[in-house]
């Protein structure tokens, strides 16, 4: 490996770089630190001791916030929507990706192209018609009414990545299985799908972080408390109890921890997934 | 054998069954609504029965005219452009700088810094918004910090219509710089180290390597990053919704929030909301085409 010659960079420049990196690090760590220590304070203490370490740290905000914000419901819903949509997106994308990549058809350029345009479509552009449609067909305020749009939103990038991946599998693999008399579904199930594990992992990572944090769609398509997800529930709780600092911060901490753990465990895969998913345009 | 069975081969049947689930769901919840939105924006349909409703009429571009005459539309658009500027001229250069210094090992603990700088992107935007709202509020650390610098400083960040967008822009810069860092880092790693080695042996300085080899090799990625930044800044909603909800006096509104307010707050006006969303789609496509054209004109040295 080529080593950098220190002399190539002026010391002042190196100092500048260090300062920038340090500033960003502090700006991330300090608010999180402030949030966690504030969640351990009672309201009385928070008012007299804004920034310091709590004199009498108490975890009592956590059970109260958990109960008031109905975190068990929120977690169940978030896990349900995230897991189900991710699974369905992976299966549908692999199936369609296999057809687009390995079965010759005149329809492919049109169908595949329609998904590629979808990469650029955002929830915002379909939010109002989706809301009106979900009322018309009676899917407003139902689990299915949230799940179907989540699957639809994840498909464009899923199909793009799966098609590209399956194209890289040699045609001869499919052809020789055809000659042996295997049906396309058999080839899909026992050859292509197992080979596509890396792209499935990328898709799972992209979709889990997308759906887990998604706010706008659930906020619009659901009004019942029983169907709320974490972001919606947390915002509602924190808006209603804006002056109840300790509990608000406890609720924010509860909302923050799962994603941070997920990130620290799957850091490598997330990094890979993000750069693979950056194909807009 | 007749013609139909000849056409209906196993190959065709398999193709159809394999693509059907994805196509059906996608067309129902993405492609159709996008078109539907445009159609509705030309009518006076404002909820209720849609079929055989004698009151629904085509009204042409009335709602678009109304939108262009609404001052909140222009305030929102201006804020979207500010966010776009922060993304393109803030996040992308900073993201590149971080990626570069980490890749070339100009700083120690690159791995640690990389983890921390990307961390904000994985946290729920709602949590981030509430956290920073508290941080910048009169009882937050920011006020304390400013008061130590100049005693008696009054925190009017979220009250003053002129200032309220600044904390939002700051958080946006803080939050998404990591994404671009990750994208640039992944692509820097793809550049053949032997190429850089060779250049260094020939006596090229680090600057020359950066300008002559790395930047040209990344020109395609920079274009992708710009497209992501543009479409991303048009999408901004969650963060503003959680941080300011568009206030004070709707001065921190963005197009998505303006549309949301039009459709779901006070008395709903769905046609106007549809017009706003069609406008957003058009702007984002237009900007992306412009970026692509610029790329074709000035770039295209690699690949």
C-alpha cells in the first residue's frame, strides 16, 4: 500500500480536518449523552440542573413513559410492519428479478422500466391519492392498508438490485437445469434464490431501516391507537407531554436504542447496503 | 395444437406468474396513484363518492393557478431550495472530505469516526427532530452555551420567523452528511490502488492524485450524489414536522408540509394538495434531467 507523505499536507490543513471530524463527532455524541442523562432526572431536578449529571439518577421515567406511550403496542406494530414488508419485498423482488433477468420476454423493457421510474417516486407524490384510495376500498385504518403501500414502495429498488444481481449469474446455470427438465419455479427455488442471498441481505438492511423509521404513511393511513408504530407514537407522546421532560426523554431514548443496536451489529452490511442502494437516476 | 396453446408456453406462464405479484402491488400503490394524483388535480373532487357523482367536474389548471398565487407556496418552495443548497453545497463536499481523509488514513481512528458520523442517519427522524428541538429550545444546552458566551442572550430561535429555519438546516447538514460519506467511501475503495501507487512512484503529489485520478474517477458518483441530494431535499417532511411543524406562522414550511397542511389540516382541499404533489414530481424530474445534461456536457470522462 502506498503511504501518504505527511509533507504533502500542510499541518494547518491536517488540523482543520481533525477539527471538522471532531466537531461532527461531538455534535453526535453530546446530544445523545444529554438525552440519556436527562431521562434519568425528575422534572424538578431537570429544571435546576439542565446539563449536569443527575444528583439522584432515577429510572422511574422509563416504566411510566413505557406505559403512557403504550410502547408494547408500538413495538409489536413496528416489528410486524418491518418484518412482513421486508419478507414480502425480498420474495417478490427475487421472483420478478429472476423473470426479468433470465426469461426472455418483450414485456420486460416496459415492466422493468416502470419500476426504475418508481425509484424516483417518493411517498409525498402519492400520499394524497393513496389516502383517498384507501378510504374508497375500505383499507383505511387496517394493517393491510399500511402493509401494501410499504411493499409497493420497497419494490422499485428491490427489483433493480435483484435483476442486476441475477443477471450476473451465468445463463448456462439456468440453461443446463432446463435441459435436465427442471421447471422455472424449481430453478428459482433451488438454484437462483439460494444464490441470491447477498442481494437479499442488502435489501433486508435497506428496508428494515426504511420501514422502521417511516412516519408519514402510517401517520396518514392509520388513526387507531392500536395500529400506531414507534415514530407516530413517540411524536404523539412527546407532543402531548412536551413539558414533562424526564418522561419525554425516556420515550425518545426507548425509540432510539433499537436502531443504534441494529446499526452497531450490522454496521458493515448497512454501509454496503447504503452504497448499493444509492442508484437513483 | 391450436394457436393459443402454442403461445401459452411454460416459459410465458412462468414469466407471468413470477412478475405478477410485484407488478400488481407496485402498479396499484405507486404507478396508479401517481397518475391518479394528476387527474384529480384537474378536477374539483374533494372526497366522498367518486363514481357517478354529478358534482365532479373538470376544472383545468385552476388549482395550479391558486397554488402559484399562494404566498405559503413560495415560502415553502424557498425553504426547499435552501435545504437543497445545504445538501448540494454542504453535505456533499463535507461527505467527500470525510470519506477522503478516512480512506487515505489522514486521521487516526477512521473507523470510529466513520461509525459516529453515519450514526444520525439510522436513528428515526422523528426522534432526531424532537431531540434537536429540545436541544435548541430555551431549556436546552444551546441556550446555556450561548448565555455563557454572552450573558443575557435571549433564545428566539423558534419564535423569530427569520431564524427558525436555521436550526433545521443545521440538523439536516448534521444528519445526512454521513450518507454521502458512506457512498464516496465505497466508491473510493473501488479505485485500483495500483493506479495511485504508480502515480506516486512517478512523483505525483497527493494533490495531483486527488485532482487527476480520484475526482475524475468519482465524477459519476458525484452526479448520483447530487441527484440523491435534490430528490432528498424535496422529500423533507418528517424532520420539519417533528421539529417545528412549519411554525412560526408557517415560515419553516416545505412543499411536502404545505401539501400535508392543505390535505389534512383544517378544511381539506384535496385537489390543491394533488396539484402540489404533481408540481413536486415535475420539479424533481426536471432537476434530475438538468443534472444529467450537465453531466453529459462536462463529465463523462470515466467508464
